[in-house]
C-alpha cells in the first residue's frame, strides 16, 4: 500500500513505539528551529513611538543567533525534555492510531487507496485524541522555550510541579482548545498529505517506495501543515506563553485587532523550515523502523 499502512500486520504496540521513536528523533534534530518559531510568535508588535525600540528577534537565523549569544548555545535545546515527553505520547498516539482508524472507516483491511476524506477525518480524530493526552507536556515545553535569561523553572519536572502548585492541576491543560484545533488540523495536513503525495509520486514511472519518495512526501506534508495550521499555532503559543489572554477567541481577536492578519503567520519561515525538516526526518525514520517491526531488515 502506498500510504502509512502496513504491508504486513504490525501490532498497535509496534506502531506506537516506532512512531514515538521517529517523532522523538525528529524533535531532537529540529528543536532549535521550534524555539526560534516560539520566540517570534510570542513577540508582539513593537512601536518605536511608544519607546519600545526595534523588535528583539528578527528572522530565523537572527533569532537563533540572539538566543545563542545572550543565553548560550544550550538554550537552543530548551524544552527538549518535555518536547520528548510530548512526542513520545503525541507522536506515538496520533500516528499509531491513524491506520487502525482508517481501517475502521473502510470497514476492514485496506486493499486499495483510501479516499482522501477518510484520511483527513482519521487524522483529525487521532490528532485531537493525542494532544488531549499530551497537552501538559506541550504547555511545559512552550513555557521553557519562552524563558529568557531569567528562567522561572529549573527544569521540566520543576515546571510541572510549579504549575500544579501555583496554578492548579487543570492549568496543565491551559490552551487545550487552541491546541486541539491546531494539532488536529496539522495532523490531518501532515498525515493525509503524506499519504496522498506518496501515492501520487508512486504512480509516476520510475519512482519506487524509497527514501527519495519519502523525502518528497515529507516535504509536502510539512508545507501543507504550516500553511493550514500557522494561525492556530500562533494562538496556541500565545495562550500557553502569555497569561494576558482570557480565552482562545480573546487571543485571536486581540492579535488580529492589534497586529493584523499577518501576525498569524509570524514565525512562518522557521515554522516551515522546521516542519519540513521535521517531517522528512520523522517519516524517513518511521519507514525504516516499521521495516524492523515487519522484519524486513
């Protein structure tokens, strides 16, 4: 089959572990770009007339250089521990549940191409379920990434405990509405487009199910995910990193009114660079790890 579905049956545990490993590996490789994206998204519009000067962060490379210069090189991997927590849970569930849900929708074993609508629906549902479970890890990751030279938390575990102690247990699900919207949409864009691009490429004479095809499909998945999911991603980052917003709609309206529509595409370049590279690394790794579970290697 051309998509993520198994050529021979893989158990849910096998699918979960292979997906979780691939997602964690991609996260480790690309988290500096994610930090740049978060800092740019949290940076509000600056008015020189109001005496605030020019923006601190400018562009992907400028943001990375500023963080490394002011906070040290290791700061580019801030939030990596909760990031790995997140990808183990979120990556494992959203991808591990994707094939079983597609099978459920088609009413049995997949013998041909699954309709695009059913791919999108399956990915929307698995993305929403996965992030509902993983939201606390996402919150802590954003909080740690948003910190500057004066950190509030000594590490991931301290962040979890401090948030629960000072803000209550339910605070770990701050921004869950925006996060479900963002991750359901992005997951649908990533998985469905990866499936569809891969199927399309394999119909072209000369193309086979190899690393080059997986790279093309991964780049397509990252591009569609950023174009579709960037507005909710900005709202999600601001809800988790800035306590001045009362709700998801409040954050959306204030951002639109104060900064204009293009504010929802802040951090677009680091986001598309990061998600493009993230998807290529993740899907390449996933395809190889799944071969191990199929005992093809």
